[in-house]
């Protein structure tokens, strides 16, 4: 038994599933996960001394990779001056100024710790600002694990989904009272007609329409041309806030996220993951009049750990690094991500043993084992993506020193520290795995 396996045995006695999130444990790995001891640059090292090229990058939280010298330097310096004060801070103002300067649609920000918390506050704010109760969300989109929006976020058999015009509402968790979700409307994504119908039915009662700019919790599914623009227009027509959840895409796909990439002006955004470069850091941002709803006495948002000083310093350092040299960091992760995606396509073509589609946007990509030419929505994913085969693929890659999360619903990400050599080594390992796989 190796050290990971014995840690898993010990962990199973005292931790639920041996870990602290199902996506790190046996539900995803089918058995013992690899317990990691440290990281450096693009590499992760496990407790058994094995080295991995890391394409997961903490679910996208590490645009600068592991142990970046400037992050190590700023954290070492600042921790010596105190971990957390929960007071007003200069660095809080500085980071907010940077964010407002970078994101034209964001006039004010409020910091939180995790994507889930930021989304919860944003939904409450949308309801408070509009005085409306309904939330329009999309099949396959995830906005954290809060009761009201934990609907239709997991892959299901096609037959369970109902008519695309009226998706069957599937609650993703026990313990959620039905009334918590009574005002949540679920709509098929990437389908203008479905959205127009839903808006005609519910638009005037909707506080917001919330969307991921790129569907990132069913692999990587880009929006159809014009789809998000039409969504924004419909929101304006019906007086609902257009809420773009950039938790995954923020400081990833472009300096200004999906809003920049697709030319959108959302009323409300949420950021997390990459913003904290490995520290818990998230934000709600948007138009000043909407954000004013968070003022004391209106819509409540508290948090002992909001705007933690270490996380603020790290986020500021991350943005300085990524925006230096006219945004060279963003160009680099985009180039590397596109090259890696292209390398997977090349390897799959040469092998020609499995039907594979690779979809990506700049630094994000996912590999689908599917009979389709393209995966365009949640229903394509549910009906046509072989998740068991992807897990087999990812686990075999792990044995060859390549780390990707074994869940096909997630995706891989490039960081500034990846290299052309990493791409080539990953391609070689993939070529071997595709030959070995049944
Ligand atoms: C689009 C989106 N929103 C919100 C969240 C929740 O973020 P967190 O895991 O930090 O709570 C996630 C997490 O994956 C996400 O993908």
C-alpha cells in the first residue's frame, strides 16, 4: 500500500469520504485520490514522491501556478505583520481601484471569500434592487451550492430532463426545502427561442437572469454567436438584471472576462477562483446604483473573513503580474491553452482509435469522448459524453504524471508557468493512453 492509499484509509475514518469536497475524493476518483504534498510552477508532487504536470490548477484558482515567487514574497512579508484584522485596509481600496479600472461595467465592488458566497450575495442584491423574486438560471450552470440555485447542475440521463421548452426541475441535493427553489426558473442554455419564451412568461417578475459566460461546469461549452448579447437585450427589455457569473472565467479568458470577450455590459458580476491566486477571495461587482443596494440597512452582506488582508495582497500581486507588459500573462495563458487543446486534437487524430472532441476558449479546455461533432449544451453533454471513459483516460494519465481532474464536467486550465515542453510531454502521455485504452 502506498502513502496515498494509507492516508485515504486513515482519512476515511475521520473525514467524510476522506476529503472535504466530493470532487476530490472517491466519488470522482473511484477510489483513493492522490494526496499531494507540494507544488512548484506547473508541477504537483504527491506524498509518494511522484511528479505531475498540473492542468487542474486548483479548479482554476492558480493563474500564476504553484509557489510563484512574488506570491511567496508578498505572503511571507504580510503574514509577519498580522494575518487578519477585519478592519478597513489600504490594500482593499487599492485592489478595488484596480478592479474598477480593469472592468468597465464594474463601478463598485464588495469582497467576499468564495464564489458561492459572492453568488449568494449577488442573488439577494438582485432581488433587493428589483423588488422581484424570480431568478432565471440555465440547465447545467452552477452558481455555488446555495439552496435557491442548486437545480439542474449535475449530468443526468437524457430521459430525466423533460421537454427542452420546460425542463424538469431536478434538485441536486437533499436537505433543500422546495420553497427555497420555488422562484427559480430553469431554462435551456444556448437556445434563443427557449430564453425568449421564458422571458415572455417570467421576465417581468425576474430579479435577474444569471449565466456563466462559457458553460464551464459541463466541460467547456462556448456560447453560440449572439446568444449572450440577446440575453442582455432581453434583460433590458424586461427590467431584469443581467448577471454574469465570472467565477470561472474571470481573469482567465481575457483581462475583462467574458464581458470583454463577448462585448457585454452586465449589471452584476461575481468573481472568485483566479482572483485569489490560491487564497479565498471573491467579489461582487456591478453598476453603482445596483451595488448601492448593499449599503447598510438595505441588502445585508456580512463576513468576518471578507477582504482578508493576505488574500487582498495576493489578488493585487496576481493582477500586477497578469497585466504587466500590456497583459502578457493573459496572452500567455491563452496561447498555452489553445496550443494544448490543439495538441490533444492532433494526438487524437493520429491515434484515431477514439472519437474525441476538444473544446476550449483561450486558457480553458476540455476533452469529450463523444459521437457528436460539437457539444453545444447541457443536453448534448448528458446524452452524448462518455464520462466513464474520460475518467479512465484521466486516471491512466495520472499514472504517467499528468494531472487532470477525472470528472468530465470540469475542465483543464493553463497557467503562466506551463511550458511548450509541458504540452509536448502531455501530448506524448496522451498518445500512449489512447493506445492502451479499450
Ligand atoms: C460559475 C461558478 N460560480 C460559482 C462557483 C462557486 O465557487 P466556489 O467553489 O468558490 O464556492 C463555481 C465553482 O466552481 C462556479 O463554477
